[in-house]
């Protein structure tokens, strides 16, 4: 089966899979985002880590187990961030985890909010998933605000859930279901430039 076509276009950004040619710009963006990323995420910040990321997140054929989408500013193609779907499980579950980060110079301009809506369209309308789960540290205010802005529902609390920056960190569990997204996308559609 062919993988779903993965370029999604909004009003100000578009999402597309990462390529080998993005390596230098991606690694540079991660390095300039160290303070922003802090202890919240661990993004590939060396050429070797980027190569591993590509091998894990970009598949040439078949339905993916992981899928990455770069947030590119339309016009100049500047990298604004990334969305990473992992552990995509089909069958009765139809679920994936979603991780994300902005890149420092372009953070705080609304690009990730727009990108999030496009990424959810990818998950629910192209991959046909039923559930997307996102886990966030309880004191990560910007990420909590982003999830709430997009319409994720808080489901629970996972103790010592992911080891980041050398420590097991508690996370709050959020999810968006396909049913939720059908309602939520209607209110975001015009602002983001989602297709009908
Ligand atoms: C969490 C994170 C991805 C949010 O990214 P971001 O770039 O701030 O996201 P956005 O720009 O879309 O956020 C919207 C902000 O831009 C503002 N904004 C500016 N112009 C805007 C526009 N045209 N449209 C919408 N929002 C706009 C919003 O008001 C909002 O600001 P506020 O937080 O003061 O309310 C980013 O902070 C990050 O990478 N953090 C570190 C990594 C991380 O925590 N990842 C998640 C782990 S769970």
C-alpha cells in the first residue's frame, strides 16, 4: 500500500516529511532551541541523531509505524518546528503518540498552533486514526496551553512516565479522538486554512 501523501498546507505554514537535505538546517535549529526545549523534549541535535530520526520516522513504502512532519513557514521554508507521531498502532486501537517542538526564532508566532491543526488532519483524515495521545510535564505551561488551545482533553496523570534530561518525569496525559476532532476542526478551519 502507498503511504498517505503527507504535505498539508495551511494559511501560514505547511507540513511535510523531513528529508536528508534538511539535516543541516534541522540540527542548527535544534541547537539554537536548546533553551526553549530545556528539559521538555530531546530533539536530534547532531547529524548522526538526525540520520537516526530519519530512519525511524520516514518510511518509503507501506503504512508507517512512526511519521514525522516538519512545520515549514510558507514563503521562505524556514523551519518552525516538528510533529512526530510514534507507535502508530492499527487494528482495533488506531492510535498514536504525538510529540512536538518549535524552533526558537519562530516560536510564539502561532505557527505551532496552525501546524497542530494540520498534523491532526493528517492523523485523522489521512492516516485514519481514532486516537492521538500527547503527554506533557505538569509544569510545561506553553505546551499545556497549546494542547488546550487545539482542543485536547485531559485524561489522566502518569507518574515518572518518561526519562528526560536524566530523570523520570511525571506527565499529564491528553488525547484527541477522531470524534473530538470532527467538532473542533470546524471552529479552527478558517483560521488555519484547513480544507472543507
Ligand atoms: C510548546 C511549544 C511547541 C509551543 O510552541 P509555540 O511556538 O509557542 O506555539 P504557537 O506560537 O503556536 O503558540 C501560540 C502563541 O503564539 C501567539 N501568537 C502570536 N501570533 C499568533 C497567531 N497569528 N496565531 C495564533 N497564535 C499567535 C499566541 O498568542 C500564543 O502566545 P501565548 O502562549 O502567549 O498565548 C514550544 O513552546 C516548545 O517547543 N516548547 C519546548 C518543547 C516542548 O515543550 N514540547 C512539547 C512537549 S510535551
